[in-house]
C-alpha cells in the first residue's frame, strides 16, 4: 500500500485516502493515517485495518469494472 491509495470503510460507508504511513516504535508496527475524502478528518489505523479497508475498496472497484466489461 502507498500514500494516495483509496480505502473504503464498510461500516460508515465512506471513502478514505492514505495520507501517511509511519513506523510506531511503541507497537512495533506500521500505522496508517487515513483522511476522509468526504469530511476531511484524519484517523490512525494499524496495518490490519488499513489492509482490510484497501481490499474492500479494490473488491468494490473491480466488481463495478467487471460489469462494464460484459
């Protein structure tokens, strides 16, 4: 995943963009700053949440694109 990638939150049904990726020495893992495309708030998530949200966005995007190929 990279800065600028889009993610989808299936709970709030909102689009997020990865605005920063950084190493957290306390938790010893990567943290992702996600900024809402709709209302501009920024949240911090861990690797698992960011990967899940990114995968959900890609799944939804591919599903829509597959419909246009038919």
